[in-house]
């Protein structure tokens, strides 16, 4: 059996998290920020662990703190507790403090 190239390997995540994506066409490395954001918003602790296994803790923390990654307010406590961060360290928290946060 031919081994998948690195960009075709995929994390062991349920397709339900990506109901609106064509998962067979996703480049999981190029789409890392979007994948991480989606799983953090909709996943559970087991799926968070899979993110860490696939991308590495350092990459996820970089996305959370340095890139424009959105974490819903209702998920912020869970995400910060899981990764040992403070809300003030998240880029989305800083952005909301500067620009306000509106539902619409």
C-alpha cells in the first residue's frame, strides 16, 4: 500500500466536525489554522488530544496566541484550561478587547 504524502495524511478526527468541507480534498497542513479553530470550537477533549498528536502543542498554542484564530466565548474557559493559557494570551481575546465583540 502506498504511503500518503505528508500533506495528505490527516488527523483522526470525525468528519462531523467538517460537515461543510470536502474532507478528501483538504490539505491538513496548509489548513492547520482552520482545522485547529474548528476542532477547538466544536470538539471534545479527545479531539483536542488528537490535535496535539497531529500538529503538536507548540503549533496549537502559536495559532491561539499569534494568529487570528477565533474561539467562541462559550469555549474559551475549556480551551484555556486544556492548554494551560490565560484568556488574555489568546489573540482573539486581545482583538475583542480592542474592537469589541458583537454577535451580528
